[in-house]
């Protein structure tokens, strides 16, 4: 029997790199906002029934979103960084009612449903948290304006979301990591810092994160194709 899984979507970012008139999660994507498309995609996964969305306190766009007419969404105050937003959401979740939590970027609206389901199946079967990821295929270089080093790509992965972890464990780890001043780039990085194993579940590279204008065009292509 699959346990109840809560879903956290951090959506308090301002998306400076997009250079648009509003945060990227509220840009139009095939007739809806990016955030609405992301939510629609996740709602197709039947085990995801309760959503916690972290947004800025003064966000003027969120109240107008169509999905808020449903009763399975709870607004949570966003924090200064992604990790703070996720932690704020976790503190609102009853870990006994929802023993697992899935965290997904607001700006990843084209994640494949089969990949999400595969992540859930792998993590629950092994009782270990995990993330969607793809192996690095290109030659990797380290440097700024000039190459300093070629990095061996063997064993390197692109980390994506969703990321799935036990709710109480992730909440505890994030609290401790932030208190210790750890730079938490994603949920997996906090779990690694705490010494917990994290599964790498192979997904697809078309699970893009919208950060620049060309990403929005590519996401539109994927949505129209599917």
C-alpha cells in the first residue's frame, strides 16, 4: 500500500535571469501560467493529493490562479532561499498523515509522469529518499572565462526534481543544516550533509527548468507535443 505523499512546490523566486515583468512561474505557457502547468502535471499522479505552495508574502499573482478553487492546496509563506521555503512548508505538514513528501520546482512544468511514478516506486520499495537525475553526457570543464580543468564526467549526474524524502527526516535535516549555515542547494544536498543515502533514479533530460527565455520556448514545444 502506497503511503500518503504531500507535495511541496517552492514558488517564491523572482526569476531575475528571465528579465521579464513578473516572476517566471507566472509567465504564460500554452494558455496558463508556468506554475499552473506544473501543478496540472503533478495532479495527474494519483498519490499526490495535498499540495503546499510556498510564495512570497506580497505575491500579487498567486490569488488569481485557477487551481486554488480546489481544496487540496495550501499557501505557505516563502523564505529568503529555496530551503527556507521548503522548510516553512514542511512545518505545516503532519508527518503522521503524510509520511513522505515530494518537492518539485515550480519552473519544471514538463516532467514526465512516468518518471515521477518511477521515483516514487523506487524510493518506497527501498525505503530511501531519492531524486530524478540523468547522467552527464557532455565533456565537463571547470573555469570562469578560461578553462582551468577538464572534469571526468564518469559518475556525474544532472540533478532534477522531483525529490522524494521521508517528511519528518527532511524537516529535521533542513532545520539542522540551515542552523549550521550549510549552503543547501536542493533537498538532496541537505540529506547528503546529514549522512543519509539518496537514490539516483534515472529520468529524462527533457525535464527542463525554465530559467531563461529560450527555456520557455522549449517547454512550450514539449507541452504541445504531449
